[in-house]
C-alpha cells in the first residue's frame, strides 16, 4: 500500500509538470507590445508596502465581502468574493493549522518582483475578513487578495519552454530570482498572459503569477514553503561547471536551470534585487503581516544569496 501511494503521488506530480521542459534555443516571435520586465529607473522610491497598484486598490479590512463562489481547483483553500464597491477578489487561504501557507509568501514575492521591474497583478494580504454568504456573516481566516480589474484581463497562460523571451536577460533573471526565493511550483499553469490597458495603450504582460510556493526548501517530494528554518538551511549556488551555474535546487523543474544560466546572468539578477533597501524589503514582509523577527531572518538569507550571486563571475574567473 505504501509503495502504491508513493507511485500515485509521483504520478500526480509528474502530470502537473507536463509541458515544463528544457526551453527552446529559438524563442518565439515577440508580439507587438509584449513585455515581461521594464527596466526600473526609480527603485529607491518604490513603495513595497502598498505595491505597484497602490493603496487605492487595496482591500478594505473593515468591509463585508460577499461570497461569489468557492475555489474548486488547486491545493489551497480559496474563494471569489465581492466587496461593497462591486470589485471582485480572488482569495487564497491557508488550510487550518497549516503553517506552510502560500498566501503571505505570494504577496512578498510579488512585491519584490514588481519593485525591480517584473509585471505583477494587484495582490494584497488581509489577516482576516468578514464574509457574507447564505449562512450569514462570519469572520474568515484571511489570505492573499488578488483584485480583478478591467485594466488587467487574463487571456491565457505562457510556457516556460516556448515564449518570446527565452534567452533574454529578463527571462534568465526571472528564473534566477525564483530560484533564489526557493520557488518550487514553476509549472506553466502558474504563468499568466495578461492584456494590460492604460488609456489607449494596450500591452501584453508575461507574468509569473502564482509565486507563493517559495521561502522554504526545494526537496523533490513535499517541499516546505513559508518555513524560515528550511529557507535558511538551503544553499543557493553550488558552483560553476563549463561556464554554467550549478544551483542547489532539487525540485521538479531542474530543466529550467541545468546548464543554461551563466554567472553573469545570476549577477545581473542579484544586483537588481540588491538595489532594494532593507526598509523596502521589510515593507514587503510587513504587507504580508509577517512578524518582524521572522522577516529579519528571511531578509538576512536573501542578502546572503544576493552577495553570493553578485560575486559569482569573479569566483568563476578565479577557478
């Protein structure tokens, strides 16, 4: 029975990873107006507490949210709700008693990525909220609130192995950053292609959207997430072989990393993230309601990884 269970779980994981192969050498043609990253010119002034969509788009913790529907897919609890302004929100919640919650992690990672130029949808965190449904009103465990807005329409998903940005610095850098965060769920269905409207300007945004499976370890089976002890113990880079970086990543998505990321690309991404101040990083964790002591430990480990990534080209040259 035990071996049958392991085989079943392995089969489920294998199916979930279908289509996430080694990226193509030739990337697809880039559609007009398509982007994954925009070079930030004002990093020092970026607000990581309210995020790129600002306080005006945040959920009101005092509002009453009406249930639209419960979530029917995925491994996390969740629902769609509507606030008193008529805005719809996708809510991701932790299972009761589960400390490995993706919800706060997703907010932090989204804040960090958006602050350094990667497109992100409007996401926020509430520790609790009031829900109204057929049974009446009650206080629910909070979580990640993602706003559905007319400015940002999801039109599909994009493939890690076949997209217009394969091989570019922003694509390679995104993989490096998600590896630095110990992201373990890099399947294609977690990537969203959005149509972004800003007045008459219409753009296509390539977004790594569901980024909550991180900040733990990257073990092959049952990786931890939102677990500071595991995050502290997990190495980032093991070395360089034949000009490519060897990462400590142990998860299902090694094909994205194996023999294809250079020390210079790791340094580029590390320098980009390293431009954020400690206060900005603390604001990102504060937005997700982390205890300051835990936030300090996550930030210290991130700084350690950033420093390793920055020094990698020199270390590789010496060897």
